[in-house]
C-alpha cells in the first residue's frame, strides 16, 4: 500500500497475478471508491480486508495497518459484496441517509429510543445523544419492516422423500382437503394450541399432505416437531408435500436452527448475513443504526463526535499489577467444597436459539471498531475485565501477563489424590425448572486452548450477574466472602466506595483477609466433598468459564494503566478527571452512585423493574411457586399481585400471591449473612443455604450494576477532555435502556436539558410490542449534528 495514494492488492493463489487498485481512502473512515464486482472471491476478501486494515493516523496524515485475523473466505467475500452494493447505493444518493427513489429520509432501526440533551462541560458545548436498546439480536432487527417478532407460517421441507412418519403419532388427521385447505385446517389447530397453556409448543410442527391419485384433494396429517422419522417403515409418496410451521424469514430460520443445534456460527459469517439483510431493509426505507452512527462518526464535520458503548473495556486501558509478597490463593474453605453440584440448563428453554451470540450491540461494536479511530471509542463495561468473550480481546489481555499465571493449588491437590470426576445424581438435578432463558450455552465447556483469564477485581465481582441472570445452574457463592471477609454493612459500603474511587490497596485494607480467612474469599472450589461420611474428595465439573476469577485477586490483578498506587479501571477514569480540574464532577458522580445503590439496596424488589432479581429470589427461596408459574416475562411477574398456577390454570384457589413476597433490604439481608459468618467462626463447615447465596449475589451485583452507569457518566466527561478546548462535542451513547435512563438522570442533575428540542428531545419509546415496526423517523438535528449548536444556557 502507499500512504494517501491507494492500495495495490495481489493474489498469488491464482495462475496469473490479479491486481486491484483501491484508492481515495478518506482521513476519518475507509471507503472503496474503485472496485470491481467481477473479481475472484479471494481478491474480494482482500478488498474487504483492505478497508479494515488501514487505520488513519491523524497526527501524521498517513495510514497504518491494523492487526486483524483474516476472516473465512466465502463469508467475507459475501460481506464484501454486500458492503460494496451498499456503497453503490450510497453513491447514487444526494444525501447518505435518503432513499434513492423517493428522496425521503431513511428511518433508523436499532435503539428503542433516542434521548438528546445539551449543555456545557469543561468549557465545551456538548450534545449528548443517549440511545437505549432492548437487547435485541441483529438478525431480528433486520427482519422485514424491522419487526423483531418472527412471522410464523408454513415453510417447505425438502426433500420430502427423505422423511416418513407414523400415523399413530399424528396430533390430528383430516381427509378430502385441498393443500390450501390443509394449511388452514392445521393452522386452526395450532392457534388453539397457542391459547392452551397445557399444550406443547407448536413451533416446528410438521404438516404432511398426501394427495389422492389424479386429484387436488388428499389427506392431511399434523405431527409434533419431535415425531420420529422413519422413511423405511413409513414411506411417503413422491407427490407428498411436507411443510413445517416455522419462521418464514429463511435467513433467520437457518441461522437460529444452527444455534439451536449448538453450532458456533463464525462472527464473520454472521456479519456477512446482516450486511446482506441490510440491503433489503434499505429498499424498504430503513437503515440499521450502525450505518447511521458510522456516517456521523466518519464525517468531516466541524463537530467532534465520540462514541460510548456498553461493551467490554479494552486491554489497552489497563496493565497488570503484581504483589510479589502475596502468595496465590489457597484452597477453598470446606463450606465451599460442600456446595452441591451444578444442575443442567433448563430443558424448557432448549428451543430458545439465543445462545448469547448474535446480539446487535456486539455487532455494533465490531462495526465501530473496524471504521472509527480507537481514541474515539469508549467501551465502558468492566465486569468482564480480563475475560472478554470476544476471542481477539481475550487474547489481548493475555499479552499483558509478564509470565504464565500459577496453577490453582486445588488442581495440584486433586491431581495428587487422583480424584474422580463428580457426577450429579438425578434427584439433585434441577434442570427441568431452572430458568436459563438468557444462558450463554457453552455445551463443550472451555475450548481446548483455554487459558486462565487475567485476574481483575471487576471480573471477580462481575460473575454475580452471570450467576443471577444467565447461568443460575452454575454454583458460585459470595456469602462466605461477605460474611467473614467483609463482616458488616458499613465495611461493604466503604470497600466498594474505595475500590471505585480510591486505590486498590486502600480498599483491600478494609477487608479481613489474613491466612485463616482467605480460603473464604473463593467463590467456587475445584473440589467437591460429598455429604456421605468418609466419602473421598472428588473433582467438581468445570464451570464452563462462567466464574472466571474464583478467588479474590490479591497477588495480581489488572489496574488502570499508569496508576500508582494501583486503581481499578473506573477509579483511574475518575482520577484522570480530577487531575484535569473536574474534581467537583467526580464528587457529584460519587454521591449519585452512592445514593442510587442505597436506594436499590433499600428495596431490591421495587427497584428491579426488569424483574430478574425477583425471579431469582423465587427460584431459590420459593421453589414451589417458581415451578408452577409462567416465567417468560420477569418484568410482568415482579409487578403482579397474583400469578395463576400452571398446574391448575383455571383454579383461583391455586393462584400464587406474588404481591406478598418481598426481598430483604440491605440490613436484613446482611444480618442473615452475619449469622452464617458467626457459624463459620465457631468451626461450622456447612455450605450456605440457597437463600443466603442468592442474597449475597444480589448485594454484590447491585454495586456492579450501578458501576456500569457510573462508568458511562464519567466516560462522557472523558469525551469532553478528548476534544480541543472550546470545540463542539457530540457524544453518542448506546446501551441498555436501564443504563441510559440512569445516565440521563445524572446529566440532568448537572444542568443538561432538552430545551429547544422538539418533543423534549425524545424519539421512540422505551417499551415496544414485538409486532411493531422499529424504524424511527429522526428529526433534522439527528441527521445534521451541526444544528444542535449553539447550546442553550444551562439551568442548575
């Protein structure tokens, strides 16, 4: 390649050399202006890679190569062609966000809403665009008309001759129907099943239509999705028609089917699919949010644009701190070894394709990182620090290690004993009723080249959300740590305040972590001690990576880059702002964070609008109710006074009064944990109860949930510092609606407002029905950021 001139790409894989010139690469984003659609696939991959490998270096006005792993050839070629097609469409448009034929502004699909506020910060005029999302998958946001709910109907199954069904397994059969009549007949049965709480899920049901000889009429049979297939014993005629009740979106159907089968769909293949689907949505007059955002972030406008994402903090912002005088974590206390084995995932949710991959917010992060300079991107969720799910980011953390991490002392102990792998008994299995609806399925456990994550205090506490919301079947426990190493409500308050606003050594000094107590700082043991007297110690099955940091990281941990003494990442951001003269803002953020946490702790049930805590509480403390109610909508459950029994759906007598069930407040919860700690101090080795365990997870997670809000608010201020003095700044923040509402509240308290903006600066709404089109008509100021300035005077 040649700086500011173009790129020459060659492909030696072909008999004669192919060369393609790529020129006109802009200073803020990469565009392919000279391209050829007839070139071979490998060169197309090279074109795609060229657009991603070249990164602007604004200080020198040259382009530098970015290190990325090459994608799979076929999928990347398809993605390249899709992106080129979109570029061709954009080139025809007078304005990038206008429809080619009508000249009408394209709608934008992605966030549930946009909330715009304006104010002045650190001597800069600033517009803050908060985009709240409902955690949808990218595949769903690119459905026809941007309706995220799948449209169910009859999809052809081919070839039908490969399948045969036993008529005895049919749900129903009917003679003398036309094919269209058979479809209508079967659909009426499915509608009744949808209305019947006791009926099986009709998704995947099979309609077999066998026409009579020389007639348009025939016999229709409806089979359940799990009906046995046997073409030898039950052959079907070559004229038979086989249909499946399924998602009519063929691309989404195939993608979700692969996920249900446990396949890890490569990211580049997923992104290629989304790029192709976006072309169809543009024809409907809608573009996906990432294209809207990149157009603004990569423009040559005088307005300085920064991006804040609810995504994993990057390794470039931290470094490893090692305490040479501190030994690795000792073996776990007996109370942790006695915890029951993990249960399996929820069998009720095995038909849910959501495996934790495919989220739009992850797709957005990849798109932004491929196009926008890294200094303009602020990923602010530290809860997985050192153990990001993205393989490339996880590898970047491993590079921070000075030497390999020491082996867990329990591993050596179990190896020395020749400990057998513990196997769960059927009576201990809770798989039929564990929720698991958000579970990231890692059915094969850790990958073969798995390496112990780099420790961080953020990831140590961040596991609480994983265990509460996503993987409740994995057994981990904060109760011993809180009860015996923290000891009181006051100590917990001081510890987290110091950890996130002071230094790590100061925070550790608040804890009681001498040699006798340190075994209680583990969250999970590698060993399992069966309850039978004299039973040999066994090896506990691995946690599938859900508890990355099993013990409080005293010997080494990630710290904010350049911090001395060491600080956590968010504390490093706070200190940077203090040093820049924004100490009053940091103090305000600290007071706001503390107040928000205290409000949540005072009434966890009322404060948790999503209902996740309440469902977790029912699961662990009111198991009979949990197993007997519809749990598909936690947000409705937490607001409900009554819930009908699924066992006796028509009986009022068997209803469950959810309104009377409460979750203990902070003081009451810690009092229960303190009793557990007192028992440990007297020599008890019993494991915590499920009630104590879920209370401990909630107490920890409340601090971490609001930590993300704190990080977002501080990062907005950090964005102002990134711009030159007196420069006009637009910060686009994309996160879950719960976080964006919290950040909005903070910046309103700092004088930011929607004064002068139509409809109070709000576009969209927080709650959408699944069958509503999500495309938003944006006002002119969201198409032209320059019109957001000058900002009106601030009011405190």
